[in-house]
């Protein structure tokens, strides 16, 4: 590739894993680094279920970001699998970005039992603390947070940022890139992820379900792409099954006279077309599979 002929002699490449509790802004940060949407984002905790890979390449470095599910104590088998994804991403990492929420940072006494902080025990890797959402707090309120965190763990460096407004992210990215080992690129310089189109399409549909529903329904939902066909003439055909665990959940997602499902499909189709850069016919069906979150066979079938 032409880009590969112009890479720096001091080229750096490696994995930077973003970890933290639920809803601290991990996916928003990765999307900000890549300047495009790779990880789905909703206001609800535990939106990310997989280890999502995003690749940022220049002629000087290739940072392979791994976005992870929020670290928690699992309550059911799906969450156990999610924590396994997070653990493998921590193992794969050349360095870690531990994110906390500036509006709810916790205290030093809580760190010992916090799942995200516990993940740092025994690690021999560079860890940067990223204090996110500083756009929502007063600057003076950050000082005790920084002091408390620096006492709890020996971080390589601490970065107060706002992933949403991108304040502080340029300096953070520069530091991350400089910390990576000198190594040739591991991926082609012109790709932003190794995950396929089917994965991203299923995630877009799932995001729209998360945004449209409440309480337990989003967490009981999975999306299975059953057909993905590029046609020579006409729109790309995508058929997807939305799985829930109970008949009552199915009724809510479909809505009165199908209004909810049509709204989910319309919103998803627009974003899928923008992502794929081609017109799409999206056909959604809602199906019930009781206790799929505890079923090993179904977890594998649904990509977990």
C-alpha cells in the first residue's frame, strides 16, 4: 500500500484497552479518537457487550483501541461472557486507559472493591487514568478527585477530559501513541476495524432498541442478522431477528399496531445506510427465546 511506503522509521503500534465501570464514556471516547462512530452509545449502562476494536492510523503510529463492557460483578451468564471479553482485552493491551466519571468518581475507600480498580491488581502495564465528563463539573472539584486517585494507584499519568466535547483528548492521544512499542502496523492503514458489516449492522439495530425501550427490556434483547444480501439491482436486503425473553417484551417492542418496531426500523435503516453508504431494505422481526442470556448454545449463536 502507498501509505506503508511513507510510514515513519520510528513507527509505533500497539493495543490500548479502555476499561471502566458502566456508562463512564468508554465508547464515546473511542468514537472521538476515531472521529467516527464505531461503538454504539446510549445513556443506559452496559450498552457495550463485546470487545469492540477500533484502529487509528497515521504515518507515525497505529493505535488499536479496544472498547470493553463496563466492569461489574456478573449476575447472569451473558454478563459473565462480557466480563471474559473485558479480561481478554486487558490481557491483550500494551497499555490501559482506566476511565472514571468526574460527576461520580467514588472515593479512595471504594476503590478497593470497585470492579474496574480491582482489574488493575497485579498488572505490569502502563495505566493512564482518564477522568471523563469534566464539562459537567467545576474545575476546582477535580483537584480532590485527582489527589484521591493518585493515592489509590500509581498511574503513569492522569488526564481530565470530556469525550463528548473532545477537550483534552488530543493530548491524551499523543501520550498514548508515544507510549506504544516501536513496531510495524498490525493492520492495513486504511481500515478502522476488523469487525464485519454484519456485526455493525446488528449493533446499530440493538442501539435503537436500547434507545426506544426502558427497564429490563434493552438488557433482554439481542439481534441476529439472518440475511445480508447485496443485490445487483435495488437495495441491499437485510433481515434481522430481535430476540427477547418474554411475550410481554415482544409486545412492547412491536408496539400498538407495530408503531414501535417501525420507528426502530426506520431509525436503524437511516444509520445503516449512512454506515454502508448504500440504500438498504431492512426487515425486522421480534422473536421470543426464553432465558437466552443463560443459554450457552444461544449465546454462541448470537455472537457471544
